[in-house]
C-alpha cells in the first residue's frame, strides 16, 4: 500500500441510499478541501478496462512521428483541442517550458452548440480510430464523476445540491493525456510540470500511482500524492477557490523530475479539468464573506479568467 498523505474517500458513500454515509462523505470531502485541497477517490465511473485502453491508445499516439503529431497542433484558443508539442506550456511566472507534450479532448456537442458556446471542435486522429473512441468514453465517465463531487461540495457549502449543474453542463472541460518523455540530459531550470495551481473548478487525475506528483502542504513541505490502483486524485482549482473566497484550497502542486536512474522511462498521466460555461460568474459567494474573511477577489466571468490564465502560461 502506498504511503497516503491525502485523504481517501469512496464516491459510493455519497451515492448511497444511507443518509449517514452521504452526510459523512460530504463532511469529509469538504474538510479535506479546506485543509489540503486534494483527495483520492474510489467508486468513480471509470472501469479498469477503460483505464487500460486509454493508456494503450495514448502511448500509441505519443509514439507517432513528430511530423504526424504536429498535424494536429493548432494556434491560439483553438489549441485547446488537439496536440501541444513538447515544452510549449509553462507554469505561471516561469520562463522554462514544462518537460511534457499533451493532447486535449474537449466537450462533445452538436454543431449549433459549438457555435453557441464558441468552443473549438475536437480533432480526430485518423491514424488511431480507437484513440478517439476511448477518449470520448473516458471524458464522459470523468465528467459524471466530477458532477457528483461538485454536488457533495455544494452541500458542504450549504448550497442547493445541484447548484453547479447549471454551470458545468456543457462546460468547456478538457481531458488531457500527458506524456513526459525520457530525459536525455540534466534539465536546467525545468521540471516535468513546475509548481502551479490549476485554472478550473476541480481536476480529476488518472495515473498518480507512482511517485512524481507532489503537493505543497500548509507547513510549506512538498509531500507525495499517491493513489491506489482503483483511485483517482481530485483537487480544487483556482476557479472554485476564488468562488469560495479561498475557503476551499487550490493547492500548489508539481510533477518532479525522476532520479537519474529513471530518466530513460516515460511517464504518462491523464487529468480531466472540469470547467464551467464561460458565462458563469466567479464572483465570490456572499456566504463565504464575513468580517474575518473579507472579499479577496474582484468580479470576473469564467471565460475572462480562463483567457487571462492561458496567456499567463504561454498557450495564448
């Protein structure tokens, strides 16, 4: 069993007909997000077969020749779909690009809805038809998991259980398979993913079963965040943190470079970034403001906040 530095919860407790189990889940996840901002969750909607298949397909994609992968790389906001090449993205305030390449699956909508929400369409990898199929299946499974986590958070915040449904239904969420290639020489000033906070509401992460992901705790110490095989890690993003006036904690985290003896190995992970629709107001909830906790953030929409942050990290 891995050494657990973050709480472990079971979504089946929240979905249970037993009100005591549901209430305990709400309390436990809320307190975890107040204290450290991360939990490990089992009982999600991904099967082991789904997980095995998507890892197989993303490895096949990242093994494609660079000129093939780059056919699927777009500029500007359209780059929120398809391929992003090695070293292009960097953490906010950092000048060195992260040591990774990645792909984006986005929302699945009708043509009219793509136009309504101004989302880029998904790109289809013609060389790997199974890649597209499993990407959609995993996207939908993690989106369903995320919605139930937000319902638990809503209850913890004394909001209506379905408070977030209206905002995340058809939101601009992204599934991002990431490849951290083997390291050929000692990196200078760069990590696989430098210390950062996520932009979105919550992030669901597959592939945190080995060391690499670290979380900055309240004592200023970097601790390993490791999940069991049947768990995914879910953390609070900056949008939800500011929406709750920092009551829920968007914790700084990073993916460190491995020891030299492991430089020859690739690392893969698959985060799902749950975003709301762009029109959602991220204005701080009145219930999270009082004399001891005055309003910390100016008013902004989710879309304006997203654009601002994408510029900060060098992809716009």
